[in-house]
C-alpha cells in the first residue's frame, strides 16, 4: 500500500510540474555529448586522462596512462550485446502494443497508459500528435533496426577480447532504446486517454511514409553491408575463421567515401523516423542525440584512421559524403 501511495504521489507531482522524463533523459544526453565531444574535439590534449579514458573506446580508445578508478568502471565492449538483447525484446513489445491497439480499435490498457503518463509528462499533459498509421510505420522501422543489430552483435560481430567501454556508455545504450521505443507511443492516438486509433489500410500510407520506408530500408541494408566489411577484415577469407582482432583499413562500398558510413546511415535511419514524428518534441531530441553522438564518434574515428594509416585516402570524409 505504501509503495502504491508513493507512486500515486509521484504521478501527481509529474503531472502538476509537467516533468517529462523522456525529454530529461535525451536532453541530458545531448548536453553531455555536445559538451564533452566539443572538449575532445578541440582541447583534448589539455583534458585530464580520466575524461579522455572515459570518453574514448574501440579503435580510438585512450592509449596513455590509465586512471585506476576509471579502469574499475570499465566493462568489455562485447557487452554491447546485452542492450541489443534488451532492445529486441523492448521494440517487439512496442510493436505488439501498436499493432494490437490498431487491430482492436481500442485505446491501450490502463497500465500502459499510466506508464506512459509517468514517463511522458503527466496524465493531463499528453496529447495526441501522431496518428496510429504513422506510429505503425515508425515502430516497424525501429523494430527492424533493433532486430538486425541484435543479430549482428550476437552472431556476426567480432569483438576484441581486450576492448573496453566505460560503464556510462553501457548504461546509455539501455536508456536510449528504453526511451526511443516509449517515444513511439507517448503521443500516439490509442495511447492517449480518450483517443482511438484509425483503421489501418495500405491506401492510408502517405507518399512521405512510403518514401521514408524505402530510404530507411536502403540505409538499413547498406549499414549491414558496411558492418560485414568490418567483420570480414578480421576473418581469413579462405577459412572464415577469425585471424586478427586488430582494427584494419576498410575498403569498398561506402567506405570509399566515408570513414564511418555505418554511423552516417544510422543518422539517416533515425532522421526517417524523427521526421515522420516531427510534431513530437521528444523525437526531435532523439534525432539530435543520435546525430551528435554519431558525429563525434565519427570524427574521432576519422582522426584515428589518418594518424594510423599513412596512405589513408584523402578523399574520405568522416561522416557526411564530400562535406564532413
């Protein structure tokens, strides 16, 4: 009883003060990545080793004197698998809820509405800003991406046994997919009290939705191709066995013009979802977070390639073809 009373009190406070937990999460992510990313880009040599070690991972991990406390807070990079296990479960659950609401032509169950009220700004603050057809398209997109990334990280990708990430990166992965899936429903008809989803038929798909589905799928497929190029760098082409855990110079496909085409394609996919969800503020924040995070990572990766390979192609850009 005490727990239920405390939750009810929190719900009242969230509604009264319009506390949108999703916006707080992604707003904090954006501020953090922009601030520390800016420091790493422009004044890294003047930063304490602890900050540099916390921020860097993978091929551009910090190579200097390690901070013992930060070392203690590091986990294997292979743990990326964990939050994609969570992501595939969470995204398919979201997909099931969206589809079931559309098929039943009823609003979501009370426990779902109450949860969305809690994280999405309060009962009286959530309004319908997205129709159920748009939500279905966006949910299918994100679910496809989570499913493919689950497959890649658990069955395809070759992680170095010595590569580490900071615990904060690990936690952010969970928070990102937790929030992104919820954001698909937070302002959608059928998931706001008093609203009803529209009946789905193919002729209700707009030209914009069809275009973004095509662009998304092309980016989705190309990102897989880029990831396979990276995987094959570590395999013996004759036997298919892992021959090295070193980071080598990728060639072919979009790697001919970009150092991190997979990061560029991630931004493209999230743009497709975010533009469909343009009326919803949280999706604008999610896109800004993904774009800023991928850009900072791509710039660090690009710098590492240039410093590591003397014959690195001069025409390659970091993340935006021919520009950046």
